């Protein structure tokens, strides 16, 4: 790899990231919180930031239990790992690369959050960027170190999940009891240094992160070669699918990488003759009822995150609407599994006594029902202690367009064809190709976010003294978007 080319790519990535963060911080606005809100930040902010870090560590521990976090090339697994040298020496480039990438991502995201926080909280933006970046650096070291420890010791996935659950429970206990004992809560206190004084033992958080990273580097050589070989093959395919922007293949490969298999027995067994809305409806529910527990938990967490983002949108931070839309879009990507199976086997549609368009449309009712049910935790998470009646009514008014637009976005992502470099139609000018690519990638999350516009309209109506719920209902005009997706799907060629 050319070092100059690598530095140039890093320079472009940093430049675009800084520009995006500055634009996002301008969209958030400069409204300062009240004294009561600032008190809440000082009391619970460290535990909340620590809880976010605990979720990151939990995901890293699961990755370690599945053979991660190192992604080694297949030839290196077959030759370098079996060479008569110390395996830690052969793994050194991969370990250093993983440490750099993990730390860069977590520190970069935390620094971006520090830029946004510096616009609304006292302390100054440079100080927020520094403290948040250091906290993100600690979370990155702790997560990748914990993953390499689990992988090096070859812990089973159940043990890794159990430890990760304990880490999250520890952060939740700190939040509930208003204490600061977890290393991640201490890292959260470091991130909030401009508005709160860290405890005397706050240095224990970064120290634990450094020790975890050092122990992970030491134990990385004990990874399973079988798991490394399997992971290397899947990661190579995943990168190729991501290059072609084939989201359906990326979803399937990610499930294989996480060893996410459907249950042998459904959670609820349907009667053989039960056909409420047709055979397609029953077949979809037979697949949905075989979801593994991990997928159900992931969907509930994404829905809860969407609800919290909507609560922040109602409080005045409009860009959080995009976070909620993307979270519901990810939920719907799991809900349209029946449609995805139909797209994966286009030749089977010719053997059925029904048109391809009607067959594809028959998978949408079950997906919309599951997405609406999964969005109920979002409504509950968006409810503050005050104005529960308003938020519950607003949530019910937003549930239908939000679920339908999310399913429409997932349908666009699942049923569209992958980019074929050999297609003569794809040979266009660079300017046209760039616009085409941007529209192709941004359209699904934009459709999912549009379904949540009733929240923004209701917020503006409430500010002016008008009824909020009728304003939310007036935004049901966005239902024309999923209707257009349904028309497109009915005429789409499966082949």
C-alpha cells in the first residue's frame, strides 16, 4: 500500500468529517440549557455516556466471542499463522491496525459530539473536543482490548454475552444509584469535565482501558485459527458487497459473521390451516416467529434509540430526527426478510400461479405490522414525565406513517438491484454517476426520516399555541412515499 495514497485518503476523510461536524453543529443551534437541565446533565450525564460506552464494549465482546475483532486475510491465516514463529509477531500488523481504526472511530465520534455539546453547554468548544476525544479514546482501547482478550482466551459466545450484559448492568446501576464506580462511567465523567468535577478516582477509567488494551495485545495470539479463517472469508465477501453497495448481501453476510441463525422452533406455533391474509402472510409470520433472541433484542434497542432521538427532536434538536429515521430503517430491514427471500430466489416466482408484483406486495403487510409493533418501545421511550397524554397521542399519530415509511425505505434497499459494473447503462459521466450514487444511497434513509415529520410539525404547532396532534395528522401526506414504493415494487422485474 502506498503510504502517500493512504495519507491522502486520511486527509480527505478528516476534511469531510470536520466539514460535516461543523454543519451539523450549526443545525443544532446555540440555545443554552436552563439551570434545571444543566443540573440533570451534571447528575446523570456521566452515567449516560458510560452506558453508551458499555453498549460499545458489549458489541466488542460479542465480536470477540465470534472470532473477532481481528480481520486477517485468508492467505495470512493459512500461511503466517501456521509458520514456526511466534503468532503474536505475525499478528502484530493486524493488531496495530485494529487498535488504530477502533481508537480513531471512537475518538472521532466523541470529538464530533464534543463539538455539538460545546455549542450548547458552557466550557468552550475546544475543551469539549479535548475531553470528549480522550473519553472516546478510552472507550476504543477498552472495547478492542476486551474483544482481543475474549478471542485470545477462546471464550464461548455465551460467556462473552454474559460479561457484556454485566458491563451494561454496572453502568445502569451507576445511573440508578447516582454513583460513579464503573470504568465507563468514569470515562463519561472525563467527557463531561467542562460542566462537572470528576471524582478523585476518575483516573481509574483510562487506566483500566490501557490495561485492557495491553492485555488484549498480549493474548491476541491465542485466537482460534478455524474462527479466523471463517471470519477472513466472510469479511472479504462483505467488503466486496459493500463496494458494490449491495445492502441485501451485506445484511446476509453480517448475520453469518455474527452466527445469527433462526430458531429451530418458533416462539409461537401457528395452526396449519391459519390463513388470515393469505399464504404469504402466514409464511412471513412463520419466518418472523423464528427470529433469534439476539435479533429481537437488537430491534428493541434500535426502537428505544429512535424514541430517545424523537424526544430530543421535540426538545429542539431537529437533526436527531435523522437518527430516529435511520434506527427505524434498520428495524424495517429485519422486518422485510420475507421480501428479501423472494428477491434472493427470483426463479421461484415463475413457478407460482400469481404475478410477481402481487407476490412482492404480499410481503409488505407483515413487515409493516412488525415494524409498527417494534415502534411501540419508541413511543414509550419518547414519553417524558410531563405531558404524557400529549406525547402518547403524538406517538400514535406518528406510528402509522413512521412504520410505513420505514418499510418503504427497507423495501427500496432490499429490492433494488446491485450495481453491475458491466451494465452499459452504468457507463455515464463522472458527474452523473456521482449524483446517481448519492440519490441511490440517500433515498432510503430520507424516506424513513420523512415518516417522522409529524413530530416536527406538531412541535412547531405547539410553540405557536395551535393544537399539536391535528398538526401531526396533517403530515400524513408523507404516506404518498410508501405508496410510490409499492407501485414501483409491483412493476419491478425480479430478474
